[in-house]
């Protein structure tokens, strides 16, 4: 497997966690987002959207982090990253998409750049934008956790799922932007628990080798 990624890309962080939980070995090809290396012609031939991550495996290229993670889960079923019961699977997918589809796209580098260049917003306004949407999403996520009977160590029960894999990288980014997770005690507990696991620790941007970070 070859993972096209960037150390501080939260979507790449998600896929690294999944690969680590499955115990799968992979080669990393780093594309520095701060230098727009994901837009060079070679990478665009891999992923025409020019976004990270992308996973090459068995002659195929997979894109979009949640789709990649579900592929990994099907390729190596143990430990499962989705519950087996259908309603539980739908709940876990919804939590993951709350982060990956409704939160992350609003706080990315390319959106921030568009706010600056096309909308004339200064850094304070961009920061307010990011913090607003992170708080909106975390309030909703916290409420989902608080109102569910599935009160375990993780987002759903006693083992990590794609919901935890989506949540932790976004929480790390939020803390870097100055958000205290103390306002979200259930999220804080889950993130703290996840980051005690080697699969999450080893995927963390701060713990990557220089070539990946």
C-alpha cells in the first residue's frame, strides 16, 4: 500500500489511524500542503481533485478518507471499525460524516485562503470563521453522545470505530486553534482515551518522522 498524505492533514491523520488499528504496513508519499505540492501534475495524475489523502493498493487508487477507511475495514475485517448491527452502523457513519463532511471542509486551508483572497477577510475574521464552525459541530457531536444509550469508552461502545477516527484529528486541530475541549466533556474523555492507544499515538502529526510531518 502507498499512502499519499501530509502529516498535518487531518484527513490523512484519519487514514493513518485506521491503517495502524488494522496493523497494515504502508509506504507514505508526503505532499506538503503548505507548498501546494498536492497540485503538481504528477499527483493530479493520481488524484485529479488534488486533495489528500489517496491510497494506492492492488493497482487501484482510492480517494476520500472515509471511503478509504471503509475499504481498509473490508480488506482486513479485524478489528472491525463499524458495528455489525445496521442501526449502529448508521449511527457511527453519521458521527463520522458530521466531522468529515460537515466540519472539516469548512476549516481547511483552501477555504481560509478563499476567505482571504476573494472575500477580503483578515486573519481575525478567518479565525472567527473556523472557531464558529468547530464549536457548532462539537456542540452537536457532544449532544449526540449525551443522548445515546451507547455510552462506552469510545463514541460507540468499547472499541474505536470510524467515528473516533474522524473525531480525534479534528479535536487535535481544534486545540491547536485555541479551543479547549473542557467545554465538551464527553468528547474530551473519548479523545483522551483514544490518544492513549498506540494506533492513535503513532498516527499523530507530532509523532511522525521528519519526512512525513
